């Protein structure tokens, strides 16, 4: 995309969805001087119910384009925090505390260490890598009790999705954006003019995650997106947890310490629950039991609350973002799945750059919208 100074006056842009992608897009568009209106229904948003681990370098997913996106997202976080005026050493939103990751046996752990060292050559953000023996785990997280060693990556971080999106929206509004809560409908006239709630916009960004089919299918598009339910358990323990690293057991139930004794455990990955947002005791009980195998004292923790959100997945588990070819004024992003907090901010930044006709960090062609959003008339 070509760089150039773009006149932003009289260009009204609607951002539908105030999750991590939409909030970041709105923030950067507002910084560039656009007139931005943010629409959000506020129901089931994955980001608001999310606490994430930023450590994509230890993932063993084979999708290289996904890894490139996730690694770029992790690298982008310090820049985002600086743009938001957040401290890089003392923020409730994002903190590099390191990551402890476990594998089933020593052979697999050493294999992971080798992969991490290779990736560090192009992603120095991963930081120092250390194999932590089982009898040294207490030095990192005092409540851990395991006979297994773990790999520690000092560049790993934790992020509070709810606090991050709130800060992004607040900053966007301070920069002149407007926020409207409620359900919306999108319409396109015969001349490809875009309307949200009967108001015409120069461009529209749909960052509604699993709800993208609901907005696009009435307009004649088929959308390859399915919802996945995720539940988190919020605990409180008497220990001082501020500098504890995040913990990734060999499975999907992570342990994420925040400040002042707050521990998040999760999350579930429920593919058959649709858009249901009801906390369910059996899944929460099982999740706590799995986490307690590694940290037994969590059984006695105070259960403060639960969070439930809906993630968006494509059939091949790949994300997509960019313009809809049949309507170039329309931008969409979805399919981020459980890596939304890692990849969402960089996608939002790039969408704002694309609208402003600036160079972007990644090539949108590697994450093609046309593979997942298809006009039924031209299919």
C-alpha cells in the first residue's frame, strides 16, 4: 500500500465492534484525525471476557502465516502501550512477567527449547530462555508443585483484555470518536454506498468476531465463521502475585497471575455451545481441578467470578482481515480464535493504516478475506 498524506476531514468511518480489533482500529483512526463512530452491542464479546498470554513463540502450530502474524502482534505490544501512555514496567493492562511452559516429558521440552532458540534469531522479543528444574519452580511461582521441569521465556507477557479495550475506547473518545451502544444493521445500496443504522459512511469496519455472519449474510454473503464458547475462572489467593510469570501447562487450561492475589484460570474451548453465555459448573469445576494438579493450593482459592465469551473460528482455524472485494469501502476482520489478544491489536493498527493508505506490517494477501467471505451471487 502506498504511503501518502490523506485528507481525513469529511471522511466518516464506522467501526462496528468494540473488542480488541475494533477498539484498536478506532483508536488509531481517531489519532489520524478521522471522524469515527464506534458501535457495540456489548454482548458476548470475547475480549471483555479474556485474559491472555502473549507468548506466540512457544506455539507449535504449523501455520507459518499465523505465526508471523502472532509474532508481529507480540512485538507490537510495547508500541501500543506507549501510544496509550501506559508504563512498560508498571501497568495493570500489560506486563512482561515471563512465561513458564510445561510439556509431557523432557524430550518434548528440549525440542521446544530448540525451536524457541531458532525463533529468537528473528524475534529477540522472546527474551532469555531457561529450563527450570522442578525443584526451582517455587522460585518463579510459589504455588506450583510439579515433578516436571518447564521452559521459561522472559519476554512472555500477560494482558487484561477488558482493561485494554476500555483504555483504547476511552482514548479514541478523547480524540473525538463517538461511542454508541446497541445492535446495528448494515446496508449497502445499489451504488455500494454503506449505511449503518441508516447513516452513510465513507468506510465501515466490521470487527464483530463470531457475529460477522449475522451482519453479512443478510446482504448476500456466505461467511465461514463458527462460534466457540470460552469460560474463565477468576480466583483470589492470599499471596503477592504481582511479578509471577504466566503458566502454560501441557493443555489448554492456563494459570495467569495478575496483581494483588488475582489469578485467572482458563479457558474452556467449547465448540458445540453456539452463542451461549451461561457459566456452567461442570466445566468450571473440571478446569479448576486441572489447574490444581499443577498448583494444589488453588483448590482453597476464593472463587470471585467467572467470565464467558464467544470466540470466532474459521473452518481451517486461520484468521482473515482486509477489504471485501465486492465492496472495497467495507473492511472486515475475524477468525482470530484464542489468539485474539495477541493478534488483534496489530490487525487493528493495520486496518487503520490501510484505510489511511499507509504501508502495513504484513501483506493482507496472506490473510485473504475472499477465502472466508463469499458473495453468493458470484460464487
